[in-house]
């Protein structure tokens, strides 16, 4: 029903406006989803234990969809096994000027240059205090006005304030939409940043997993550096991958827009990176696979390549909540 009836209507309007409209609809009329979408699959065989956390199923929602932790409960009701909120920054910021979100229908893709638009850390924390049983990941970043040499302070602020309210952390230094942010992926600054967060983590009564989200545009040499950094800092794992700057083989008219590309064109590269990290590290750490998952088969490819969990974003927008169910149903059938 989503692809045949709902999506054609939504896709007639500006994508960012549709995003907020859908949020309001789910918030106020979420009970109607039971009429339009099949009941989510719940089965003990889908449970996964990864970096010490128990996930009710391996299909999560990637960061960027529920930036401000406004909809984690309603989105969880659609069948997601976990919800990643953010990217959050210490202070509220508007992000980049509109228009900044573009559909590439012919490519089943999206280009965004949102720029960490969010209402700030404190507002999100107040909403997270109401969470009852949704497994939440906290994706954290730096404010645009914060210079890179002071970036670690922003991540520390986010880590400390979010610590009581999220189950795991994701350090985002891979968004292409904040100027110079990706420079923090270089070995020296990244090792320093993660080491400081791990030091704070070690002082907690109960530590929480810290993951690193990486770009799909890294070279093999840089990916080997990532493996070394994970080993040296002893963080819990990696999320592969964020959006790409590549524009290869696109046919949609919006292909020249600046920003990060997500969706089907990213599928092959993100899977290649998952496989590279898994094989070269000897499966030394868990990987959450994200990028171009538009079908159950796409999800199985990510898991076969070495991912322990997967996340949806653009595929969720194009395929609807049925995609979550299709993936979990296929996993049960395959006994994966």
C-alpha cells in the first residue's frame, strides 16, 4: 500500500516538508499505521546480542531521520529493532540554507546537505527522559562554528549529557555537510578524539559502547588506519557507511546537487567497505551496515559481508515500513 498509494502522493511535494508532515502524522495519528501496514514481526530468533546490548531484531533506523529524538517510540512501533537519534550538537543550529534535500527518483536515491540541523542537546535529552523501552543510539557531532582544534570539547559535552539516556554512542566525523568535519577522520585527530571519549567512558560505573561512523569515500589505506584506530582506542565498533560524495552512474536531474548521496547507488561501495573491514581485521569488531538497503536481499548481502546489524534510511523512505518486515521475514526463512 505504501509504494502504490502513499508514496506517489508524498513524492509530489518538497522532501523536507514531507518529512515534517509525516512526523506530525505519526505523532498524532500513529495508531492508524495498524490499518495501513502489516503488523511488525516479533520473534525471539531475530534477537541479536552485539557489543553487550540485546537487540530485538537486527534492523535499525539510521541517524538523520529522527534528529531531535521526537519520534523514537512511534518509529520503534513500525518494527525497528533500534533507533539512532541525531546527529546532535551541543547548541541548536539551523543547518544549511534551504533547499537542501533532493530526491533522485530514477536512481532510488537522495542527496542531502542538511548540515546537522537540530534543536540542540538539552531539548533532546528532555524527550529521551520519557523513553521506556526503545533501544537508542546517540549520534553526536560538533557545531558548525566550532573549529576542528576544539571539536573534541563538543563531543565530550554530548557524551556526558547523553550518557544516562542512550544505549550506545556514534561519533560522526564523516558527514560531508559540515565544513572540514571529515578532516577529523585522519588518524591523529581521530585517535585523540576517540581516546578522550574512551577515557571518560572508563570512569563510568557501567561503560557504554562507542562506535565510529565512517565515510564510503575512504581509501583502502585509510580503512586500514580505521582498523588500527579501533584496535588502539578499543571502541566497540564501526558504522559503515555515511553518505558519499561520488556521483558515478547517476541519471536523475538532481545529480549535480552538492551534499551527501544515499540510497541504491551507495549499496555496492558500502558492502565493499563492510567486507574489507571484516576481513582485514579478522572480524575483530562488530560492524553496523548501512547504505543502499532497499530489499531483504540487500540486507542479507550486508550481513553476509560481515555486518552484525543493519540500518535503513533512504530505503525506508522509498520502500516504506514493509521493508522492515520483509527483511525480518527473510531472516527467519534463511535462519540467519
